[in-house]
């Protein structure tokens, strides 16, 4: 890759980061890099310079091998840049992006104008970038978000990043996390059920059967359904109550298995019946509590059938037609 601004500079890349700058046929600078837009050291004819950066990755200063600050940078919130100290050919400044001699920042997919506080071209993702403004930088929140590829901002912390996602993306993440959690709970239930039933009968056998079946059907089944919803985008609000739906199914299925467990029991019929009734009562109470907790969300979802992913698709189609 190369660029020409009063001369041609070529760049040798390692992944997303340039690791060498070439003028003509000679390497003019070498860079030591880490992750995307993470620069540790740049070495040119003036010597090695170490990057001191802030949380956004913006270069605050360049230090020499003795630790002396040679060049310092100050930034306005939207990237307007002032450089003081020793003159440098380093171009990595605001959010570690490249500042050209034109005063524009190169954000890979497009250029950004720090004075105008906007990109000079539309977001190639358009509405898929989760904003109706195709020119804004980091959802107009540049102190908490960065946009290394000029496509879609990301948070400098996970919470900020999640809150800045579209309702569809948030719903998918939430469903996926709940699904993984339910599968984990199912594994624990099944393990507990196995522990209850090993070498026992009666009351323990009944509890064990409940945990095993409920773990497979209610928890794991619900978790798989939620992960599937997260992948496909089928995240209607009534998915919040999917655990109670699978809980009802697990209750029905478990009752049948309790009868089988009672027949297999090595204990006397009275003990087996006591175990059946006790475990059955626990199932009923637990599942009714689940239904009560989720009933409001379940009814709301069943009535409105709102799906943020379908809503976003409808908005994009409407904008496209206009």
C-alpha cells in the first residue's frame, strides 16, 4: 500500500498495522506494534521513539531511549491536533490513526476531518453501522469510543461497547449470554441428578430424576433455543419467557419419568411414592415460580411480537426505497 502527498511513501503491513515505511526503495522507518492500532516504538533516522498513549490509544508523547520527551501531542475531543517539541515524521496521533499532511486522519475505510468533526465520506456500512448519521465519528462520543476501521465504533470498555450497540445487537448478545448460562445450569442439574441417583432410591431417586430431566429439557433446551435465537436474530420479546415455556414442558416430561423411577426403585412402594410426591411437588413449585416471574414478559411478547432485528431491517428497507 502507498500514498502520495508531496512524495510517495509505501507501507509494509503485518495484519492491520503498518510495520515499515518505505521511501523509494529504502526503509525510512520501522515500527514495533501489538494489537490493532497499538504502537510501542518507531525508529527512523532520528532514532528510536517510544509511544506514550492514553486510553483511546492517542499518542500523548514520543520519548527517546533515555525517557526524555521529544515530541508532545494535545487533542481536542474530536481529534483536532497540536504538536509541540522536536519535529517528527511520525504520523500516528489521535486514536493512533495516521495524520496526513493534508490535516486529514486515515481511518482505513475512509478519511476523517478533525476540524469539521466528521468523516469526509459516508460509512460504507450505512445503516448496518447502527447510526442514521453516516458521517459521524464514534456516535459523537469520541471520548469513550474508537473507530479503528472507519466502519463501526467500539467501546474502550465492554459495558460502553454493549450500550452503544443497536437494539438488535444488544438483544442477540443478551440472548446468547442467557443461553450459555442456561446450558451451564443444565450441566450442573444433570450432574446433581446423577449424584442423587447413584446407589439410592425413593426420595433421592425422585430428586435425581427431576434434576436430570429438568436439566436436559428445561435448562439445556432453553439455552439452545436462546443461542439459536441470538444467531438467527429471531429475538422477539417473548423469548424472555422461553425458560418458563420449557419449564412447563419439563414439568410434564418429568412427571412421566417419576412414574418410571418409582417402578425401578429398590425401596418399598411407600418410600418410592413419598419420593415421587416430594420431588413432584418441588418441580411444581419451581416451575410455577418461573412462570410467575416471566409471565409479564411472556404476555407482552406474545401480544406485541416485537423483534428489534426485524424493526431495523424494516427501517433499512424503507430508507433504501426513499
